[in-house]
């Protein structure tokens, strides 16, 4: 009765929707995509457009991806001071070694330092809101009105409770708090600049001229390489020598 897609591009979803309409089949109703504080482009720029055009909602996953490139010790030290962590002592989500966090050769690279600084600032903001950084991340995702469903997983009862308590943090995300988060992240996605029809025509008109110039140069090269009787005599003399 209902079906959706996972990790499809907007063009692929539109193509599938058009074919379903052409053959009178059920159209897709949801796209499952990655969305968190450090992965925002698709969910914030393109999925809302699909929702308003053809009614495809957004089911997001990986909302808790905040351990990219950090070691176990760095994660433990970063989140151990959280007030929520002091209240509830067991958190298997960071007690176990994160999967897929291979250390780069240059651990103190600028990218990793920038990422750690952002996580540290987010952790401080979470402490100010009396919540954990996980709850802040979940509440931030839920605050997006274009997110219809949030997929979560839990490896312990405490972690499940922590995830559910994120619902209480959503009302605390006032416009001022959202501004602070955007200032920390500094990665709000922006649409590429629109190119006017006139500019596109100018580019298309300029391209044939460039092709003509290239063809002319090729013709000149061919004419220069055409063997004349004098050239042939010279070449024969060279070959004889």
C-alpha cells in the first residue's frame, strides 16, 4: 500500500514518481536519508521541495553522529562532564569503541581540531540547557519541521530513556538557541547561485566560437603538415643520409 526509498537522489525520486503515475502505480511516500548537525544539504534544501511538489516525506537516520574522527579517550573526556551523564552513570554509546573512527595520520589536522571545537561548544551549550549533547542533537533534528520521522537505536535502557527525554528539550530550542547552534556549526547549507537564461545563452553562444577557433587551429596545423615537393625532397635527402 505504501513504499518509500532510501538514500535516493531527488532526481531518482522524481523519475520513480513520474513512472508510477504513468503506469497508475503507488507512488513513493517517504525518503530515508542521513541527517544530523554535520550532514544537512539534502534534508534541508531538496527534500522540502519534493514534499511540497509530490508529497514525499523525510525519514532521517544517523541523528546521533557526533563521533567522527574522534578516539574513545577523546569522546569520554568530552562528554564525561555532562550533567545528565553525572546523573546516569552508564552510557554504552560511548563506553564502547566507536565503529569506523580510524585515526588520521595527522591527528592534529585543522579539520579535526575544528570538529572537536564544535563538539566542545555544543557540549557546553547542552550543559547550559541541562541536557546531554545526544539530547541536544535529537531535539535539533526534531525541531526541523521538514523531518517527519526520526529513526533511533538504543543499546541500553538508559540510552533509550535519554533519547525519549530529548522530546522535553525541543521546546527549549528558542530562536536565540538555534542562532547559537548555527553560529557554532557554521555549515548552514546554501543553494548555489541561480544562472539567468541570458547568461546561459551567452555561454552557449560563446562555446561554438571557441570550437570554431579550435577547428581553425587544427586546419592550420594540417596545412602546415601537408608535404610539399620541396619538403618531400628534403625528407628523402635526410633519409638517404
